[in-house]
C-alpha cells in the first residue's frame, strides 16, 4: 500500500511467560511469533517500511529477524510503555510515509487482510487515528473503548485505570491502530505518564485526538481470535492450537 509504514513492538520482557527466552521468540507452528507478524507486514508494505522496536534480548531478536528479511530496527532503552516504544521508531520513517500501522510481536495470528481493511477504513474516513476494535463477551484485561451516545470515540481506558462501570464495556481496543503519521508524531511529544503504571500509553494519543475534535475511526474485527496476544504460556498453547484450525479456514 502506498506510503505506509508498519511499526512492530517487540521490546517487552514478557515476565509472565516465566521463560528465559524473549517472549516474541517463542515458536508458533515452528516459527518465532515475531516472524509471523513480520510476514503479515511484508504483505502490506515493503521491508524498508517495516520497523521493529527491540529492547529485551534485542540482539537475539534481531538475529532471528535478519534470517528472513531486511527490516529496520529501533532500540527502546528503557521499557516505558507503548507510546515511548513507537516514539523510538518514528525518526526512521521515510519522508513520504503518510500512514503508520502499529502491530505487536506477540500477536502471531494477525493476517494481512485485517491490516489492509484497517488502512482502507482509515483512509476512506480521513481519520487521524483508526482503532481496530473487537466485541468480547469477557473483555477482562483489555483497554475499553469509550464512546458517547452518538457512538463517537471519546477515549480508551486501560483496565488498570478503568472504573467498575467502564470495566463492563465489551468493546475493546486490540492495540492495533492506523495513524496519520504527522498527527502521531506531534501527539507522541505530548504524552505524559499520568497513570498507575507511570508509562507513556499509546492509547493516550486517542485521547489527544478526541480533545482536539479530530476524527477517530473504529474498525470492528469480527474474528477476535486473530488478534489474540500472548502473555502467558497458556496463551501460547491456545495460540498454537488456534493456528492449526485457522490455517484450515483460510481460502
């Protein structure tokens, strides 16, 4: 797709995996998770427009990625949140890049049609940011999408910061976005770590857009299994199981 960059966040420690191996290097269907995500990204843009943010075990992650492709790497020195991670990659974006998609190295079931549909919706609506959302019966653990009575997005609330009423919201933020590049760059400079985790949340960029009355789009994903994130060994086993079933479902 024209003038599109993909930033893949892969710097986290993954402490809940209880493993010495970097989380994104755990295998699904014989390949490290990060390679599944990069394979998806390579079907929507070219290698020079793919940026992987590394941190924990950076050298190992880079070595694995370099066996298959020639993407760009950015190093996150301190793990200060998703907003900080994306900011690390922004200076390396090509001058002509108009839109930026954010993916995660621990979401290996993502498919290119999900990304292309998200970008298409984003560009058609001329939004500054478009959120990939999903409706879950059990939204526990995810950030909730806050909408007003007119269904306009007014923010995203992380679970740790959500009120009891907000935790009942079933429409969740998958963490995958398409941003207008210039809006994203400007907003990242405005982020503050005003939350329980003292981190720079990428979700707060949505709040900035809302306060500025900018267009915020929502693309609701029908099959939420495709954006299952791996945080624990149980998640990993579930993802491995799903991968086999989903391969049979693909046309």
